[in-house]
C-alpha cells in the first residue's frame, strides 16, 4: 500500500513540475496549448478593424488576422509587391485599369467565402465612408471619398467570382503598394454586417493566419492559429499574445525574466549590453521612419511661417539624439527618410541657432516670445523611445528664445484621436512608412487631402498639392524624383514641422525564436515565426 501511495505521490509531483514548467515563460512548446509567443509592446491597440485605424500598435495585430489583395515581400524585409489574395494582375488603359485574378478556395475565418464580391463590398464600404469619417487612411491614400474630386478610384467591379477590376480616374504610381497596406485588408462582409458598430472590438474576421480570440484592454490580445489558413503548413505558432508593458525598461526585465518572448521599444542605451547575451537575439528594423514636432498651422501664432521657421532653429536635434537615442539616429531634414526615392539631399537643414531664432521671432511680431502648449504621447514609440524627455528638451531650448511651453501628456490610445480633432498647437509625433513610396510620407502626412486623417498639422498648400498629384500620376521614376524634390523645397520653406530624427529601431527576443524578420513598415506577419 505504501508503495502504491509513493508511486501516486511521485506521479503527482512530476505532473505538477511539468505544469509549472509549461507556465514559466508562457512560451513553452510542450504544454497543452502548443507553441505560444508572447510579444511585449508599449501600448494597446485602438481597434481591430484595420480600415479605421492609423496606428502601428493596431496594425501589428491586424496584420496577423487579415490578408490584403497584394502583399510586401516580408521574407526579404522589402516593400516590393508580391501576390497574396490576388494571384496575378494586369495593368491596362494607360495605367488606369487594374484587373486582379483572385485566389480560389479561400475562406474567411467565419466560414464564408472570400471572393470578388467581398472585395467590392470592402471598397464600397471605405469609399462611402465620408459621413462617418472613420476610414482615415482611405482618403489619405486614394484622394478622398466617393463624390470627392480627388478620388483616384472611379469604380470597383466584379465581372465574376474570381476577378476584380479597378478603374482609376488617372494613373497612380503607388496604387499597388497602397493596396498592400494593412488598412486595406479584406474583412468578412458577413461579420461586418453581423457585429455592426462592434466590429473591431468584439470581433475581427479576415482570411489571415491567426484568429482573434480575446482582448483585455491595456493588457493582452490573444490570437489562435487559423487551422484552415490558405497557406499550407502555416502558421507555425498555435497562439500569439500581444502584451502591453508601457515602460521600456520594465518590458526588457519581463523578457529577461521569461515573462515575454519578444519585444520592441528597446532603450537605445540598453542595446550594446544585449548583444553579448547568449540567451537573447537583437533585431534591427530596416529604417523607414521620421520623428517630428508638428505645428497646427491653423492656430496662432503657428499660422505664421516665420514663427515656424524660428522654432526649427530652436531645436537641438543632435543633443536629443545623443541624450535619448544613445547617438543612434540621424538628424532629420526632410519629412521623409533618406532611403526613399526622391529624397532631396541638397536641402540645407535649419541650423540650431538661438540668436537667429530669436531675431526671426521678432520679425514675425513676437520679440518677447509667447506661451503655448506641447502635447506628447505617454508611451515610447520606435521612432521616439523617450517622448517625455524629448518634450522637455524642446521646452528648455524654446524657453531660451522666450517661448514658454506647457507640456501635456496623453495616453497613446486616445492621443491620435485628440490630434485629429484639431485645436492642439504643437505636438510630438512620428511616422513609420507603410509602403516604401515617398507618396506615403509627403502626400499622406502633409497634403490638403489628408487633413482630418494623417495630416495632423492641418497644413494646406495648393502648389504642393499640384506637385504631389503630378508625382502620383507619373510612372517615370526620374520625373517623380524631380517632382518630389520640388515638394520637399516647398515643405522646407513653409516649415509645418520640425523634422527631428530618422531613428534606428531595435527589437530583442529569446534566442529560441526562429523565422522572425522585422519589416520596415513596423508591423509584420508572424506566420513563419516559431519558438523552440
């Protein structure tokens, strides 16, 4: 009898040990839940409907639930376009007609069919979204909503179940790259109709590698393997958990303690110490970003270009890079990074010159300066790991020319919405390119068509608009470069921003992770990722 009890006791001890081992890091590949990856990040998602958001924390998740018609070549960390839900396409009619052949046999995660009618439904939803105003990316990439003079898409039709035809009002050089962007992923029409205004909060249904399971606000979002995914043999993980840990240092400690498996937002000062740790691996995201200080040009005194130019001279970019980027970053001159087509190297940056700044302020009618408010996000971003400290640096140097700055910090999930509503005089922000095209920076962020969406400075210049539309409509790269050079000169002289830094984002994960390749767009599918 004692032997029997002893065996049972040992069995219970062993079972308990196995259970505890499975719970230790949350990423054990041998527990009942299968392989789980926990991704630590600095802020929560705002919505799981990709068409309604503009922030990377949302796209990081939706990228794994949904697919787009065409995709970027994530395996090569490139923004070159490759097939996805569309297997092929033909461009005719002088670049104004795109005909896509769709992948057959694909199902949405609710069991309904993916087909041409579903694509038409999604585009009709976005094109007719002017009244709701909630599809911010659509007008900033395609020129407006239905009825707007600038809308590039004239019609989207389905000649048969596996063919979609886009007729454009004019040629659009970035059109294919735009279609590959996360906000234009295809949702299940049945799910949109079923959940109505709750779509994106209680439900999100695409054709992607992972299925949405649960969302604990400001804590975790859990995705599970789509067992019917159209890419055979994928995904490799069974579960992904996106875990919010706002502080960079706390997130790194969680990684070292085995509480998470992968994280972004590594403090630049921590990078060198991580590279020698055999338990971890460091990843560099291909740089395609800009951090900036924006002015709302409709609010006095920022409606005066001389004031904006003066403030450009009163920001110590090199000091910011040294103090808060550990020297890893490049002082920004233009509103797009040097890696993109058409970057104008000939433009001279505003020098850090407080004397000249004060003189220009006097010429603008503010010899004694003025008082204003600077808004900043509470959470670190890839392009700005220490936003509060950057804000305080700007507050300090502006004070030296008589500009008194009050800093207001806003939590990330409501920050962009607050900026989009207007009325905020100055703000810190940044942009991680979506598609590798200069149009995605200059037109998306600073054209008058993007006011109310991604143009948070409410900046409007008709000359700039005409140049950017001409650049969109031109398919010859040399001519596009010349036009984008013109655009950057206009923006530089009008100074709606202070471009601050082109950052070099770093991520770190456990050494047991395989198949992870950071994308320059800031979000990437995790279908090929596994963990030992």
